[in-house]
């Protein structure tokens, strides 16, 4: 096997391993992600709607 082919195969193998690790981390993070619970917003007191022509 030539030196060029060895280097190309090393790079291809590294990319394959890096892609597999990234895919695994993203899969785990999606599966174990807990939704963030937001604080309940207090409702403000609503004033009754009055039209300008109402008496």
C-alpha cells in the first residue's frame, strides 16, 4: 500500500469515527433532554372593555 493511500485511509477512518461519535452524542442528548419548565406567569387583572359610545 502506498503512503498516499495510507494517509487517505487514516483521514477517512478518523472522519468515520468522529461522525459516529457526534451522531451518538446528539442521539443521547436528544433522548435525555428534559423540557425546561417555565415559571407560571401571573395573570394581570383585566378591566372590562368599554366602548367609547357606551353610557
